[in-house]
């Protein structure tokens, strides 16, 4: 964004500092609720994912500028992937600082426009750091202002060191990035945790970690025709993360066509009511997992609800199943399980009558992928753990078999359910023979 334009947007704000973050980009936030929510969140750790040129780093620079002028005498860090890229953070920050606000700039290399530090006239200094430096460079100091990490932190030890630097003063950490490397530790330790908390926490401002995602199409300062030209140049695999800022498994996915944008839909009572059959599938083990699958009159299937817990007894699992089905106000028409005979027999004692699941992995995957390809398989947003497992489910390199040791308990129950659903449909996605219900004689 040209500096003259940003100066106009900031003309009233620069004269004042506020205890709460103001809307530094009124035009942007008024049309982009993700930025508005992210800006107003009181979380200690705030992650803003976005496609290339979506405005994520611009928002980060605006936020750090606010912290500089609102906390006199403070100390902050702005961290880039390497020293050369610290110049980008400097430029973003300078878009939101008037010349008269700057007390001093110290250059690491003036000729290459690489900054070392910038000091506001109120004494607050931001130091520019490179994340390709040794982790020891992130030790020792205590930060009272803010730590800004732009693009994905390549070493988790650097992030944990930054977190330790905020202990004394409770300084926030903001992260702005495009998820180019697939589902790394940032996805598992920050984004996914924020998403799970968001699903259950009514007041998002009280959570410790918060995340939002921006699309390239959210940037109102880029002409739509220019965006379309860029998108057309990307491959199909690149579009999710480079355009929409989505986390993607970059290769070897078992369900490559399963995408959040096309396969995830809202959970509603109307959707539940449209299903003529509800199936339930159970997976045993240390992690016990259950999913509920609905089938509508158009032979579409929907993963409606999920449940997954570790170290639960079968009695506790039966109670959880009863609670969820009471909430749904709908009992399942059929229940299928894996081949753990003793556990299935015990479930029969709790009134849960089971049929054996068809556990053929390749056949089940083929049916799943056919349905996904034909837009006949959907997962409701009430099932975030299932969505994550399906997105992350990968093959063992060089083999047609899924990699062992994955977090795939819910994914397995979905596959059982979808395979079983062919018995209730025309069979166009697979011809699957019925496996009879468990008999007590199977148990010794």
C-alpha cells in the first residue's frame, strides 16, 4: 500500500495512543472480519495465516506500530526468516509510523537496507532479528513490548525461546505467515490448538492462543483481475496455501481431493433431518473413537458428529455415545466396529448392538476417494478432529499402504462407515457384501 494512502488512513490515529488496539486499517477491516477478530483478540499468542499478498504482514506491521507508540520505553523483537528479509518488516512497520515519531534507526547494513533497531520517540525500541541465526541469539533478554514472527519459524526451539522471553512482562507474540511447508509443528502446536479452543470457547478473547486465516481475495487493495491472473499461474496443489492460506499436506495424501473449502459444511438440524439413515462406527484401542454418518435421499454421506478419548472404559464410552445421540435426538440405525470381539461383546451388554466392519483398507480408500471426487462425501464442522485426520492421512513413502503410527482412529471409523453406507445406496461407488452382526458365540 502506498505510504500516502496509509498516512491518510492514520491521520487521526497517529496523534493519539490508545489502551486497546484501534482499527488501524478501517477500510480493510470493515470488509475483512478475520482481521477485525484477530486484531481485537486478547490472546497472548496470535497467529494470522494467509495466502501470498493477502495482507497478513501488513496487518502485523500495523499492530507492532500500535504497540510501539502505546508502550513508552518498551523493548520488542521483529523476527524474519533471514537478515535480508528484516528489511521487509522494517518497510511494513514504517508504513504505519510518521517520520516525526522516529527517534533513531540503527542499521546492520545501510547499503543493503538491513535494519538492526528502530526507536520510537517515546523510547520504545524494536530490534530486528534473523531466525536463521543460532537459537542462542534468542536467549537472555526479557521482552516487555511484543515479539513479531513473520513467516513460519523454521526451528521450534527459537519459538520456545521467544515464549520464554515474554514470561516476566507477559508480552504478546504475533505470528504472520503463509503455510508453505505443510502441516509442521506450527500447525499441530498452535493452529490446531487455537481451532479446537475456538470451537468450544464462547468468548474467543479469553483464550491463550488465537488464529485466523486470510485469503488473497480478502485483500481489497488488489484488483480482482490481477488476483485471477496470479491464481491461474499456480498449480492445483499450490492454490490451497498460496491463495487461501490453508494448511496442506504437500505430498502423499491418502485423500488428496479432500479439501476444507469443498468438503466441510456446517452442522445443522436440517441436515440431520434430511438423512434417512444414521450409521455409527467405533474403533477400539488406547484411543477410543466414534463417528456418526448420515445418508440422504441423494445418496450423499455426511460425517455428523465425532467422539475421541484416551483411557476411557467401555462403560464411559457407552455413556458418551448415549449423551451425543440424546443431543442429536436421533438413534443410529446400525453400529459397526472393528474386530475386537471382547469389546464388542461388552458393548452388547450396554445395549449397543454391533456388526463387523469391513476393514479392507484399499477398498475403503477407493470408495472414499470416489465419493470425494464426485462431491458425495462431506464432513460437518462439528468434527474438527476428523477433518484434521483426513487432511493429514498419508501413505508410507513408496507403498500403496497408509503410513503406520498416524493419528488415524477417527479416519478409520469414517472409512468403515462409508464402506458400510454402500449397503444403503445403489452401490455406484463400490459393491460391498454385507458382514453379519456379531454373535455371542464368537466370544470365548
